[in-house]
């Protein structure tokens, strides 16, 4: 259920696909009315990969999906058109050109800012001929891990009555995330996130929150992991004891449960749920959230929540 995800073995594919998803994500960004905390831009885990969900496009809708079973980018519209092309080793520049060529053929006129988001030192999408890797098996494994993480995060989300985000995949940071809110506003975010306008960061962190999710890693943190952080971080949060095997990473500023640690557990689902619950409790207790009015038992299929 939880496949191996050795970062070094699929690093080049991860970096390439990350940039591909940003191109598709920015199409959704420029066509969709703004929703609080940028909830109008993420992707969602699907039965075959990850996808945009319906995007407003004039009087119709547009969907763009990454199919990690058939390894194809699929473009569909609500007036019955369908197009796409294979996912295979190709540069970011070629992917960018091919995608806009297919959109133009469908009569969809859209333009994006082709500078990568939340990154530094990376060429524009239209000029990036360096990132050009695609390992089909690696991407299928990563998607299978997303399927499992999405399932557990959705179960965890069912135990909260307050404002909470959907479980969604942010293409800027390339992570699956779910966020809970205390109901109070937060101090203004200082901004300064590389490749992200300060106005976006300030709006995203406008209210007190505890966010948790799954991330495949990067060169600076070369391993897959589950994470959890609070904004603003309340006093005592990082000192709380949480799930054995997890710890607070002072560089990242968040609790980390290594994916391999969870995967090796006798009951991975139980360990992950414990991590999510323990780190949320740390944020809520240290931040003086009204837990009694915000929480409820985890949901069960087909059973109305007791009221």
C-alpha cells in the first residue's frame, strides 16, 4: 500500500514533473476566481493521477489531468472536446509548447507567467531544456503514495467541525496538504517566500492555522516525509512530545515524520493518524484553540455524524 520512494532514484523525474504541474496549475490560476487561501489553484488526487477539477473557461469548463496509469496528459472540456499527449521524457520547454499548442487547437486562449513558483535559479518554463526526465514506474509509485496519503488525510479531516481546507495538492511546493483553522485572524505574514508574491503569502496565512501533509522531498531535504506546522507558531509548540519516530525540524520549522519510518511501522495508517492528531493537539493546546467546539469523532462511511 505504501510504496518505496527513494528520493535519489527519481530526483530528476520529480523535478521535471514538478515544473510540468506548475504550468498546468498556472492555467487554473489565471482562469479561476480567487478563493481564500489560494484554494482555487491546487490539484486533487484522482483514480488515475492528479487533476485540476473543473476550471471555468468562458461559458464552459476545462479539466487537465495527469494520468499516471496511462502516462498521458489529458485535456477535456464540457463541450465534448478531448485532447492530450503522452507523458514521456521531454523538456519543460517542450511540455510548455505542446500544452499550449493543444489548448490553441481546442480554441482555448490563455497565457501564464512562465517563471517557476516557489523556486530560485530555475529558467522560465518556455526556456527550460535541462529538466527532461520521466520515469513511468517512479511516477506511478509516487501517485500510489498520494492515494494512500489522501485517504488518511481525508479521514483525519472528518474529525473537525471548524473551518478546514479540502485535501489538495499544491503544485507550487509539490505537496498534499490539509489545514485546520482556529477561527481567529493571524498576525500579518512577513512574506519573503522565494518565488511567491508577498500578497499571496499574506492572504494564505491570514488566519491561525495548523497544516499537515505529505511531501516527496527536495535536494535540501532528500527524503519523503509527512509534516505538520502551526502559523503563527505558539510558544511551546515545538517542544511538545508527539508520535515516536517524529521530531521537530528547526530548519524547516515543522514536525516531520519520515515516510520510511511510517512505512516500516506495524500499522502505518495508525502511526500517521497519531502523528496528525498529536501535532494538531500541540498547535491547538499551545495556541489556546476552543477544541471543545471545533472537534468531533472521526467520520464513518454511511453514518450521520451524531448531533
